[in-house]
């Protein structure tokens, strides 16, 4: 005796499709996060190099805002230590970059209701 199984694949697809779509969007979010982090890390290295070669704080901040292409450059937070007046040749300076990251995955965005912040820093010796 054969059972009528004509709707079985439709039910299985309906059960698994949301899980597969959630997994796909999660993979895309993870890839966006890794790209954003690596881009911000490279931006921190290039920005601190400007300061290491004698650039002023305003030049360093302007370079960072022009270099970062992750969205709105106004959201980029640049912190320079020590400040321009306290920096001398042979000292070490650090540039910290901080940028907000918004998740698109439905359940993860509810677990982290506020924005995630990507933070990177880089240190160089001033010449």
C-alpha cells in the first residue's frame, strides 16, 4: 500500500527555508563585519603613519575621514594620543578609530539592540 506523499517536499521546504535564510543572512553579516574590521584596521595603520611623519591632529583626522569608506564618514570617531602639543620626535603616538556597525540578521539584531562598535588602534614612533 502506497501513501500519498505529494505535499511532503513542500512541508519540508517550508520548515527549513527560514533556517537557511537566517543562516545566509548571518554569513553575510559576518562577512560585512570582517570586511569592516579589516578596512578600519588598515585605515588606522595608514592614519597613524601620517602622524608619525609629523602631521598635525587636524591633518590626521581629515586623512582618516577621507580614507574610511564604510558609510557615513561623520560616524567615524578618531582619538589621537598624545595630542599634537605633547608629541615630540622619538615618542610613540597611537590613533584609535571607532565606527558603528549595524547587524541585519533578525535575531542577532534583537540580541544586540544598540549599535556594535568596531574599534581598532595603531601605534607608531614619531620621526
